[in-house]
């Protein structure tokens, strides 16, 4: 039967956490196929000069290992 | 004094996690009254053919037990 | 070298969790300078009469101690 | 062999946490038989006008499923 | 979109933990349809007179809410 | 909307954990208004010469920030 | 410098959790000297015929190793 | 009332985790009487030359203290 | 001195969790040498039409980095 | 009886984690008296151009509230 | 196959956490043979008159049970 | 915006945990560029013949993905 692998990424976006997750998925898709599920394990915002400059989502991506 | 009960649901939506929480609350309202508080304990996205098809929010709903 | 302090706040907003985080940051900025990073450790919604009245984000703010 | 089910309740009392646990058990006994064990997973107090008005105990009740 | 509910059970068996999980699923199937996924969150053995008399598996069952 | 702040204290009492919580609340009330909720995250007893000399309750106090 | 050892016990009492802690300490004192600190990591009640028959406190005892 | 003590062991077996638990219980029975309950808190396998050589179960044994 | 790396996989099998672990190890062996230790951090079963179709074991594999 | 308060700081140093803890304590001593105990809840290193530039220790300081 | 036992100690030293671990191991060696592995689960410093007087390392020692 | 990836390594050294972290970073630098942050999630010592032979630091390395 098939085996699933997971990796951990941190995506970021100036627009929000859902956009930051998409950023991580888009990066991952360049080298990984068959992503099935993404869990979000951490939410942060970075601040400079009293303004939010980046939303960060720590994600775990689960994908099928192809053979 | 009153007693509160909690149940765990997973709501889903193609639009985002806040919408997925509303989906779970709307389902719960069909059979439960007096929901007071909802905590979110997990955030996921499901992916098919490299596209996000569903946001999932695992929630715990707290409601007053009526007597 | 510099020292960072963290405090815990709960922000709320009728519009969503990202807005609730901004609400907490805006309150903190009245008395704290040099906020650098905010992590979100809890997400809730409060419900009255079957409607969401408030989104709540429990946040930890990290800021440089000035000397 | 027998199967055990657990549910989560929050009992409250003006007198203390042990009384709040009894309040949750008494409510549960109205509809559930064969409760065997109760674990307490959270202790809180609610405060109004600088006075404690309620002790709250978050409990998990374990009971035999009858057949 | 569909909503998933979870409940927590403890199944037991004299034969092992996998059998104890089946025991919990079989009990649940009497009243619940559309079980999709079961996670196991605790493993125990009960001992009497120095012999294992029961394996216990604490499980969480996830099932679709039908409408 | 309003913002809530939390702080962590350890109260102690020779009489028990509920009294130790009251001790922490009484200390906090000297400088903080609008305490709403107190969660208890740790219970200890200190022992000297084989006798319990102090009950300690580690609490988190949540209070409204006034503006 | 001195070394501290910890052991885990579960004390029980029909009267409450503080009494159950004392029960564990009294048992430990028969064989252990120099107990300094006891943390409580779990609170349970056992129920028979719909009545609480026992309060249980899971404790960790810290004591100086004598040389 | 009676007091329960717990100790932590790691049993191992070439045959599987249930056998590894039995190995730990059998070792414990040489010096401890009245074991009642065993929880399993960790599951590992050791590998040499690409083959599983040992299953390891980290267990906590709970037993009555005799007086 | 040598450095160990860990990766996370989810193996599956129709026969049980130990077989699911072997499935993950066999997949890993195709590209990784010197696996030493595997910890199991999650156990699940997938269900279709009221029957268990797959056991899943979430594992962490530790292996020596070769130089 | 006395009340203890805790605050969370992150100290840093180019020399190591023990030095980073001292850095946090030294900063705290400027405004806080009666620090009794410091627990370390996180260890990090920051890296620039492949070189460690800073050790960071996340600490919780416990101090007596003076009255 | 062999069985491993673990015990929990807190070692202390005026010189640092590594020395505190050695202090715990040296104490344990007086009565225990075949210690194989020590994990460190907590790091503290004790402070008197604004000076660090002791580093404390909470350790778990794993050793083979001899037969 | 940029994406960060994390991997988990265990470094070891006969000299101490800080040296073990450096050992893991040095190994990682052979194949990874742009390491920014390293968190330490576990500290162990290995013992042979009653002597510490190795300090082990379990680390998570965070690095920028280059494009």
C-alpha cells in the first residue's frame, strides 16, 4: 500500500494566514506532487515600526510517495 | 447551577476557516440550543490536483444543558 | 545584548481572527514600543442567540526592552 | 466485552470545585447510567465585582454503554 | 458541505489492542453510520492475579453527520 | 472592542488550594481592576518536617484593560 | 550538592482531593524521609451506584536523597 | 484507603509491542505484587542491517502498595 | 561525531499497525541507509462501508547521515 | 501569605545559553527584586552567514511580590 | 530480552546544567549499575540575593535491570 | 514572499550540548544554505561504563528555500 511523507514549511504573506498557507503550498508544488492534506500548526505575525508586515503560517504538508 | 456540555465537530468550506467554523455551528444549531462558545483546535486544508478544495476547522462547541 | 519580553493578550473583533489580532496589537501599542513578533495561541468565537458576536484571538506579543 | 463512552461537561458551584464536579455528575445522572469514573481536566473561577461568584470544573465522565 | 462529528470510546478485548478497537467500532456501528476514521489515543492493559485480563484502546471515531 | 490581559501568579495558603487561589486574587486586586476569570494551572504542597506547611495554586488571571 | 528524587503515587480518600494527597504523603512517609514538595498531576473521582466513593489524586513527591 | 504507586519500564521483544509489554510485566512481577493496570506511553522499533530486531514498549505499571 | 536525521512517514496496511510500520520502513529503505530507530507517534484506522480497510502508523525514522 | 509572580523574557548572548539566562536576569534585576527561581522553557541559536551569532534562552522568572 | 527501568532525579551544581546532570548521575551510580541514557526534561536556576546560587537539571535515567 | 523549511537532526559531541548543536549545524551546512534559526527540542547524554561518552542535542533547523 502507499506511503505518505510529511514535511514542515513556514509560508508568509502580507495579506493573511490563508494566503501564507497558499504561499507554502505553491513553493512545495514546484518539487512535490500528490500533496493531499496540509495541517497548520502555528500562526504568527511579524511587526516593523508598529505595522504588521507579514503573516506566517507554519504548515505540515502530507503527500503520497510515488513509485 | 447550570451545566455546560461540549462536543467536537469538524466543519468544512471551500472559502476559508472562518466559513468552515460557521458551517459547523449551522449544523449544530439544528439540534442544539444555547451554544455559547466555540474554540478552534485544528486547521487543515484538503488538496486535489494541486488545488485547495476544502478548508477544515476542528471545533469544540460549548452549550448550556437545558432543563 | 538586548532582552525580549512577552505578554499575553486576548483581542476581539466582530469581523474575524486577523482583525482580533490587530485589536490586541493596537491596544498594546498605546503603552509598548518595539513589538516584533506576535504568535497566536488560541482561536475562539462567542455566540449569542445563535449568532457569532465576537471572534477572539489569544496572542503573545514579543517586544524589545528599551534601556 | 463492554464498551465505555466518555463525554465532557463543565459543572459549576458557588462553593468550590468538588461541589462543581458533583453538579456535573448530578446533571449527567438524569440521562446516563453506569458512570464509573470522572477525571477533572480544568479548574476555573469566575469573578464579578472583585468577588468569586462561581467555581467551574471541566470533567470527563466515563460510563458503560448498556446493551 | 458536510460536517464530521467525533466521539470518544474505550473498547476492550482479551486478545489485543487491534481487537479492542474493533470492539469499539462494532458497538458504535449499532447507532452510528458513516464512520470514516478512528484514531487511537491510549493503550492500556488490565491485570488480575498477575495475568493480563483485558487490552483497552481509547479511540476517537469520526463520522459524517447525515442530513 | 475590549482587550483582555492575563498574568500568572502563585498564591499560597496553609488551608488549601481554594484559599491559595483567593490569596492570589486578593493580592492582584490591589493593583488590577476588572478581573473576570481565573484558571488554575498547577497545584502543589510544600512540606517541612513531614507536615504540609503550604498549599500553592498557580493561577492565570484574565482582566479587562481599561481605557 | 544534594540530589532530589521524585516518585509517583495515587492517593485516595472518601473526603476529597486534599485528603487524598495527605493519604499519599502519609504512605510515603513510612519509608521516605525529607519530602519537600508534592505536585498534583491528576484529579479523579470513582463512582459506584451513582455515588462518589473515592477521590483520587495523582501526585509526584520530591525528596532529598540522604547520604 | 489504599495507595497506588507507578513505575516506568521499557520492555522489548522480537515479536511485537504486545509481547514487549508482557516482557516488562514479567520482569516487574519478580519483585512487585498487585499490579493492576499498565499504560503504554511509547512504541519504538530498533533496526539493524535494515531489519527490525526489537519492538520496544515504554510502559507505566500501577500497583497497590501493600501494608 | 556522527549526525542523525529524522523524517516522518505514514505507512499503511490492511493487516495491522505493525505491518503498517514495516510498510513505511520498506519504502524508506529504497532511498535511505542506516535506519536505526523508528518511533510511532500515531495510530489510525480507515473505515469504508463499516469495515476497516487500512491501518495507518505515523512513524519517525532516525538514520545516520553518511559522509 | 506571600504571592509569587512570573514573567517571561528571552535573553541572548554570543557565548552560550547559560550566559543568555544571566543576561535576562540582569535586565530583570533593574526593576524587579526578590527573584527566586528561573525556569528555562526554550533554547535557540540565531545564525547569519553560516555562523552562530546569538544564543537565546526563553526564561520564566518567579519573584516575590513585595507589600 | 532485557528490560530497562527509568527513574527521575534533579541534580544541582553551582557551575552549570551539564555539571548538575553529572551530579545526578554520580549520585545514581552509588546504587544503580548499567545506566545507558539520560534525558534532561527541565532546566532551572535558583537565585538568592540577586545571584545565581544553583543550576538544576531534572533528568530521567534509563538503566538495564540485571538478573 | 520567501518560504522557510525545517528539518530535524540530532547532533552529538563528547564536550557538551552546545558543541553537539554546532556538530549538527556543520553537517547541515554541507548541503543547506541560508540556515537562520535553530531550536533545540531535546537534550540527552549517552553513558558507557558509568562515564558520559556523548552529549546529544535534538535540533530543528530553519532555512530559506532558494529559488
